């Protein structure tokens, strides 16, 4: 019995809802019919007015002709008519203002004027970067002229070409690089030294500034010093005609950091042991935009006295680390 009553009540509510929807639809149809009738009467009045105007000869000014063209040509005529109205300000005036003042200027324009002003801004700049003041450049950023930029691009292409051919990378022959190379070669003995350019893989580097600056590997000019060690054993078993094998007696590292953003931050190095006890890894570290670089060296005790050729300095964009190994003598 209760279910039957609920079912009847539900059916009653459905009928009421259906009648309500039909009534709303009927009112909407009547409203649309009324609008159509009013629109038809308005069109008839407009046609009568046009017939009366055509029967009269009226002298029209240039502005009236332009307004009539606006109705016929639609968007093109609207733009042509609007162009004759000068903008209240120029692109140069707006560029000299700050962001808040620019927003106030933009609010004075209507949609068509804003479109015209945007087109003028595009034509004036063509989305090309404008020349900025040198004082606004970040500290440590070098300003390169067009000639230097073309020369650097040529050197990069040559380096990439040599890399594909398997040739070793060489230092670019720009004026700044030649100066750094001259600093690195001071005090070197080419007869007892040879080139040293075998880098040690240090894996992927996570640099905090890599999202802001493009990391690049520094260039270098390294030499390894080799020679004979005439200790008692070698003096007994070898002579000048039959010399002993040459051994590594020291290294000269010259790492180039010409574009260091913070030149007051001196590059540093660390020495860590590797799997082979006879060797160690020396790692050089500097600030942005340079990555770390490492080399494998002989693991022996250094001479840290300047009288024995030790040098550790950073000057004119060149970090120099020169050292020799201590010599051991046999005692009876």
C-alpha cells in the first residue's frame, strides 16, 4: 500500500513538472513571435525612409561619404576611417614610461586604436632586440662586437669540424687567447716538457646555475715535465750512453677562465685518490659559466716551495698550478 501511494505521488509530481515545462515553452514561443512582428514593422519603416531619401538630392560632405562607405565596406572601411584619427600618443612616448604608466595609456584606447598601436609597435621593432646600455649589463658579461662574434663563430665551427675528424682541440687564435697562451708559456722548458691533455671523466655535473647560464668546459694548456733521475741505483746500472727510463717529475697546469662572471672568485683544485694507488685525480673548479675539469696525475709528494718551481695563482684569466715531485735519495 505504501509503495502504491509513493508511486502515485511520483506520477503526480511528474505531471506537474511536465505542465510547467510546456508553459515555459509556450511563453518563449510567444515572445519570439512578438519580436519577429516588431522586427518586420521596423524593416517596413526603414524601407519607407530609404525611398523618401532616394527621392531627394542632398549634398553630402566628405565625412558623410566616408560614413556611408563604412557601412558598405565593413571592416576594411572601418580601419581606413579610423586611421585618419591620430593616436593620442606615439610608440616612443610609451617606451619611455614605466609599466604602470603604460597600462594607463593603453586604457585610453579603444579596441581598434589598440590594434593600430600594437601594429605600430611591431613595425618599429619587428620583434628584434634593441640596443641596451652597457651599464645595464650583468657584471662579468663581456660585450662583443660584430667582428669578434663572427670570428668566434668561425672558430667554433672549426673546432666542431676538427672534433668530427678526430683532431685534438686547440686554443682559438683570438687576441685574448694569444695573450693567455703567452702567459702560460712563460718560464717553460720545451725540451724537457711535453703536452698533457688527457682528461678524466667526472660524470654528470649538477650545477646550481646551469638553468641561468650555459655551462662550458674551460680551455687549457698543460705540460708534463719528464726527465732522468740519477739516484745511486741508476748511477750504478746506467750511464749517459745508456740512460735510465724517463719518469714524470712534475706538471704545469694552465686553465683558462677568460669569461668568469665573478673574477674575484679564485678557481680552486682538489686532489683525490683513485683505484690505482700510483695515481690520483686533480680536479679544477671555478664559478659560472665553467664546468669542472679533471686530470689523472702521478700520486707522489709535491714540492710546495716556490724555490723548487711551485706556483699556484690566478691572474689575467689564467689559473696556473705548477709543481714538481720531491726527489728521494738512498741512504746507506
